[in-house]
């Protein structure tokens, strides 16, 4: 049985990098509103990521060990985590408020923990459940502006169901990553699923651009593709899959709730917004919940795959 005491501190630091980079999507996305449609933006980032991952995999000379049994799980991971997750989230945002979407999205740790229990038998400990509840309350405090009355007055709508479906897609991707890394290294798994997802996205971008043309050769658009392809995609997905291998999907996904906290910090730095006390308080609660939940006793780890 692997315990948190044997998990290197560096692994915990890396665990927080993906949500930090993913939170920058809000900044870049806001800058490109009206310039690049969502499917095309998603396609650009993952095409860039695939163009980085494939040469790296070839350079490392890792064997993929593909088999007929692995094709379906790999295809589902590409479909859920790369192709569909962001698209479904964007669709849901068209029908709900940002506050509702953030709250529903913060149920991702719980959704993932349930999927992990059903699919791979990962147990939910009382310590992790408390961490999930605590981090969720921190998210609620931030998005409600520190107002309990606002939280109690929220009304949910069909868009929230769509956003919740997106959390299930990401949860499934994370759980399957844990299972598939018994056969593939984090690099090989990230490369295969990203490349396959990028290929799935290309037709979607083509049809989107056919009725909603965009100038993709502008400098700011190309730079956005490069940034999103390197940090929120190439770096983040690679580190995320490695973190799922170390912590398990249920524990690793707890850090997903730091997304709104990082978004607030980045908005203060890059958009000139003001950091207020309720955001600080909510951030402290989120971090406390994540640390409590992720330092719980880990499930039995699979043996490390080759080529890491």
C-alpha cells in the first residue's frame, strides 16, 4: 500500500501545474472571443500539442504496444478527454451562468471518484470525501462573492446538466488513464490520445469554419494556438496523466477545484482586477480541502510502465 508519506514533494508541486495552465484558458479565450470559434480553437491547440508529442515519442523510442483490446479504450479517451470535453463545456456555457457552471464543474472530483469506484474499484475514504466537500465549499464561496444568500438563491437549468455531463467526460478520461497506464507510459498514452483526438477535431473545425470563417493567420491567433498547444495541452496533459498514475484519479482530480482560484489570481495579474478578502478566504479553504484529500492514504499503485 502506497502512502502519501512516500510520495515525493515534487509530485505534489507538479499536481498543481495542470489546473494552473488550464486556468489560463480563461484569459486566452477571453482575448479571442469573436475571433476564433470554439471548435477551431480547440483543434488548433491539440494539433500543436500532437506535433510536439509525436516527435518526442519517436525520439524516446518508446514502443506503443498497441493491441486490439487497447484500441477501444484509447479511442474513448481521445473522444472524451480531447475531442468532447471542452466542446460540451462550451455548449453548456451557452445555456447557463458562469457562476452555475463553475459550481457544477467543481463537482468533478466527486464525479471522478464515483467513476473510479465503479470502473477500477478505487475506494472513497472519509478523508478524501471531506477534502472534496471542503474544496467545493471554497469554490462556492469565491463564485458567490462570499454571499450565502446568493448561493441559496441560485437556480439551476438545462445548461447545468450539460456542464455536469462534461465533468463526467473528464472523469472517465482520468479513470481510463489510470487503467491504460498499466500498458502505456504517460508519454505514450498522452501522445496517442492527443493525436487521435486532434484527428477527430479536424473535420469539426473544417465544418465550423465553412459557416463561420475566421482569420487564423493573424499573429495573436497563431501565438494563442502555440501557447494553448504547449502549456494547457502538451505540458498539462502529460503531467496530468503522470499525476493520475501516482495519486490515482480520485485523489488527483481534487486539484481541479483550484481552477477558479488560479483564474482569480491571473485576472488580478493580467486583467487588473482587484483581489478581495472573500476570494482569499475561499482560496485558503480550497487549498486546505485539496491537501486534506490528496494526502490521504493512496490506493495500491500499479507497477510503473516502461519508458518513464
